[in-house]
C-alpha cells in the first residue's frame, strides 16, 4: 500500500527541491510533488532527506493527510511509537474511513510485536479497500503478520489470496511454498503448483519451485523434468541450472551435472556453490586434477566459505597427502580462527602425522568452540597421557564426564591416571566403576598404562571383576 509515484514524475521536482536545500531559498511545491519526493527518498533509504521534505511539505500543506501519514512512517522507523499513535488518532478523527490510517496503525502494532492487533487493523483496512491492487497488498501484509505469529495455515490462506488476485505476484507465490515447506506438506505444494501452472504454464518460478518439491520427496525424474521446463521458460534462469545439477548428482550423472553447473558460470559471475559442486563431481569421476582446480577456485571466490576449505582439506586427507591437507586447513584457520570444523580437522590431521602438541591444541580449541563429541575428549586425553600431562588429562576427563556420565572409556582412563599420580583410592574407584560399566574395555589400561598391569592392586581389581 505504498504511495505511488506519478509515472511522469521526472527529476525536475527532485532537482528543484535539492537545489532549494543548497540555496536556502523557499520554493513552492504542490502536495503531490512532495509526496513523490518523499517516496523517492524513502525508497532509496535517504531518511534524513525524507524528513526534510516532510517538514517543508507540512509547512506548505499543513492539512495534507498523506504528508502526515509519511510523517507517521518516519516516526515508526525511528521507533517513536507513542508520537505515531497520537498523530494517528488525530488523523482517524479527521478521516475515519481512510484505509491508509489503519495500515499505519498496523505498522505501529507490528513493530511492537503486537501482531494480532496489527491483523485486526489490516482487516478493517481490507473492508474499506476498493481496488484489487490494494486488496492484494493487504492480503500480503496480513499473511506476513501471521508468519510472525508462526500461524502458517492462516498465512498460507492469505498468500494464496494474493496469487488469486495477481497471478504474477511471485513474492506471494514464494511465500505460499514457504508455508507448505514449513508445514511439511510437499504433496499439497505440488498440487498447488500444478494447478498454478495450468493457468500460467510459462512461469519459470513455479516450475523451479515444483522441481524443488519433487527433489524434497526424492522423485528425481519429475524434479529433472520440472527444472527442464523452468529452463525452457527462461534459459538464463541460473537457479534452475543449479537445482538441475543437484538432481543429476543424486542420479550419479556427474558429467551432466558439471555441464549444468558450468552454464551458471557463463551466465553470471561464478558462485562458490557451483564451483564447489563441480569440484565434488570431478572427484566422483576420479578426475583429481580438475577436482583440485575447482576446489581451489571455490576458496579463491569465497575465502569465508568453510565448505570449500573443508572439501580441499578432506580431498588431500583422503588421498593421504597429509602435509597438503595440513597446509590448507592452516590457511582456513588463519582466515577464520573461530570455526570449530577447521580446528577439528586440524587436530585429526596433526594427530595422524604424530604432531602431538599441535593435535592437542586442536582438540582443545575444538572443545572450547563447543564441539563436545566423546572422541574429541578421549583423543585429547590420550595425547595428554602420551605427553605425560597427567593432571591436564584428568581435568579434561572430569569435564568430559559431565557430558558423558557412566562412560566406561572415560572411567578406565581416569582410573589409570589416578594410579599414575599415586592417588590410589580414586584410581580404585574409577577402575572398579569402569569394569562395572563394561569389562570388555579393560584393554584400555594395557594400551595406555602398560606398566600398571604389573601392579598387584590393579591385577586384583581386574581379576576380581572377571570372577564376579
């Protein structure tokens, strides 16, 4: 429900207005000119200039309802809701049947998270509406308010009304499908899109959405066909080629997938997603040289894309070129030192290379960044044990046991560690606990603490457990 600019509005009024601001001359504009100037500034995010135009406009046209509505819009942008409410009440008294007043009321309510009240205001505006175009805008606004309330069924109802009024309202079409997706109603979405395409058969957006729905239910043949129709409708539609590439990958048609991804590179600037997928496809085709080339292009195109760095690191790791894998994961960490996936890989690669101090640092950072997988705790503990850092290993495992209570692998390690630092009673407690939980894991003691197996007390605890 925006204030529309006159189609013939040119830069003359705008130039005249901005010239006036520079010279401090006061020139006269009619109210429509002010409305178009203000609308232009709001559309372009120039709030300060919009405010100046509103102020001057109201000085010249103090009774203009539309200019005061613009003032309300600015007040809402600035979160001055009480001032907006006061002005709205004044306008409502003057023009109680002005639907724009109710739309701005709804805007004020919505900004304050009072979405039910916003919907009620919009429904009143809808009753007052006299044109299909205005109705369509209101249906969309009501739909958005229901989305804020997570009432997807109601939102769906109003977005469908938008499409009924204007079949080319692709924003509403996307919102319809978004609601169906959230409600996990793929079959209903497919029925809706097929009915829509009966009315608008060359709509590439609808074909694209239909393909995505078929992809979601793993009907890859129908998905492929839908994306083909999207491309027929618009052979420059990059999204359709990307989605078709994904389908072809699922069908293990990697060469054809590469062809579709490469079309997107020709149509637009290369995207990291397309480059990465091409790399994966070449890897599946055992074309290592091309795979590496495209993985490298991925990280060059978007150094912040973790999937790119992870792909090239895992590629070299899989091919047992650990030094190269380490080289790339270090580069990734230099770019984003807070990425837990990078540190996890860094730890594992260093561990494999037997760079124990570096591996321990990697596992430590992985834990600090919130990866609490049991293997991370255990691997770090085992490295600390190997390095003779028994106290640090115990502290690490005591933290781990908070996340994994009653875990035999943790208990065996704690038992062995306490014996190593001569805290016999704690060693006995944890070793007995470990054997109670799972006696089959007693090999951990022999592997990590081989000398302990010579101690009579340890032998006795293990032997007693097996007898019982």
